[in-house]
């Protein structure tokens, strides 16, 4: 998966924060692709398709979904495709124990256990990213 992340980063599509790439979150074989626009998301899916071709992999298009978040979350869009299969648009999706809900903002329903696990994982991941970027050291306290 490191190769896919690198390809998406080099393609320069997807979300960025302080010049760091946050266009995809990967946990085991689960991938969450984040983009500011539908067109950028289409291009990121093309990168994923090329990755799958190059490494003789298949994404499960029946388990893959798309969701809008933002002012126009309830507008119908042209279908996104992955491996020539149109992705289903959903109003909520579960990713590593967190239920993300479509809307103008990004609220999430979580169990206490999922919140703790996700917060711990995200905090560790963020510290790793920030220390790699030279923003903080792993020994610094983020609170």
C-alpha cells in the first residue's frame, strides 16, 4: 500500500494540511480517499486503477462507495467509477469503527471504544506525520 500512497501523493490530488498529503488514509486493506473536488477524486481513482493493474490487484467495487460532505452534499453527481463499475453514493459509511455521515460538516457517530481506538491511532499517525515533516518531535507533548 505504500506504493499506492506514494503514487497518490505524487499525483498531487487529494487533501493537504500544512503541505502534507492527507488524500488517503490506509488501515490494513481499508482505504479512505479524501478529495476537495469530484474531478480530483476521479483522477485519484484512476491512479488507484493503474496501481491495481500494475500490481495485479483488484479493488472490490461492490464494497467501495462514495460520499459527499459539504454544502452540496445532497446534490446528485455523475457516478464515480472504479474498475469500470459505478460506485454507489451513500449517506453514511463506517471506516475503522467510525460512522461518517454525509452532510454540510463531518459529524461522526462513535462508540466509546471506537473513539478511543480511533483517537489513539489518529494521534499516533499524526505525530508520525508531523515529526516526519519536522513540525514536532515524537517526544513533544501535543496537548
